C-alpha cells in the first residue's frame, strides 16, 4: 500500500514535467542548440529578425485557429481570407480610397467572411471541414475577381515600413508582426484560460451536448469565434501586404497548412477540448526555428513541405500514442482470456 501511494505521489510530482508544453520547450531548446551548431548565423539578431518577419502573419492566424479547434471545429479558410483581404486592400487603394477607410472595410469584410463560415456550420449544422474547404475556394475566388492578374505595389512608405522595419525600442530584433502576435497571445491566453468564455470553449470541445445542457450558447459562441478568426486573418492580410509591398490575388496561398500544423504541434487536440496558448507560442518557435535552420543549411526549399507534413502527422499521432497503446493492451488481454 505504501509503495502504491509513493508511486502515485511520484507520478503527481512528475505530471508537470510530462506535459506536452514541457516537451515542446525541450524541443525548442534543442532546435536552438542544433541550429546554432549548424550555422553561426542562426542566433544572430539579423536572422532572428528575419525569422519573425517571415512567420509573423502565420503566427497571428494560429491564435483564433487554436480557439476554434479547441471548440471542436476547424477553419481551413484562414489563408484565403488573408488573400482576399490583401486583394481588397490593393484594389481599394488603387481606386483612391484613404487608408483608414480601407482598414475599416477590410476588417468588416474579414468579420463577414468569418460569419459566413460560422452561420453555415452552426445554423445549417454542416461539418466545419467541408464548409471551410468550400469557403477556402470561395474567398480565393473573390480575390481573383477583385484583382484579377493585376498587381498593386504603390502603397505609402509609412505603411510598408511597418512590414519590414523593427520595433524601435526592441534593439532592431523584433518585427511589428511579432509584437502584435505576442500581444494577441497574451489576450487570447487570458480569455481562454481565465474567463468563463474560455471554459465554455473547452466545454464545447469536450462535449457539445453537455455544453448545451450546461446553458452554454454553443451556436453563438462558435459563430463569434469564426468572426474573430476572420477579423484576425484580415489583419494578417494587411500586414502580409505591407511586408511584401505587393497585393496580388494569390497572396498567402497554402499558408493554412502551416497554421494547422503549428496548432496541432502545440498539443491542441484535433478532437477538441484540449490545448493551450502557451503550447501554441512554443509551437510557433519550434516551427519557425526548424524552417529557418533548414534554410541556413541549404536544405532544398522545394522539399520543405515534407517537413510541414511530417510535423502535422507527428502532432496528430504522438498525443494519441497512449490511447493507442491502452486500446492495444485491452485487446490483447481480451484475446488472452478467450
């Protein structure tokens, strides 16, 4: 009995060290060590700045995706909303609209795009995977209609500098998109982990039926999450456009795969009800670090999709290894008794 209690006490003490986020932190440290050993440029201020520059918009889009997947849904239209927002920004600027008015219009367009997703999923009870695959193509088609083959690259320097200049008080090591991501991560973290809304999101992902019986307005909350995602992706589209100083209809093409890969790598369960913003921040660092280290070591850039795909598969498989082993063990015990 004493041995059992001592073993249980040891398990309780080790539980924080066995969390998924702890493993991610170890992975990030290993990436830093291996990356710096592979290339002396890896930990330089200039390289860290470029790392944040190339991954800032992706990181921003992971935050609303985290909340949506925890709630038991998914949004594959995030990169298409980014592309549509970029196209609208370029088109309206070419038509002489003032930039503040463009920001308002693009933000509202993002919210409406998210609302379409949310209403189709919650009111018509359509599966979020099918809906957002459809709107992925729909919003990309809107971008194509808005801009066609045209390219807009005449934005004011005051705005495009925000996309490529460092934040003044950070020693020229942090981009504006990185700062926005960190601020939003704190906001999303507080909402998810310290408010009734966050507890409702976890409850919906764990069991939608139980959440309904508990009085949670599931349809309203999920629709709100998709609208929040649309607005955040519109913001990412603005930053993306200013960073490239170019608006074209295919901006952000394919980025949804990276966003989903990062969120699942963070330990957010694809089945809902589990995950943390801390894990997402660590996963962003791990994903960006791996991509950057491969770039510095002259890895074939055309094959980087292999890395993204491998991370996506690993992030789905590894959290369920325990469940798989448990199921296999039960099956073996049943077979041994027959």
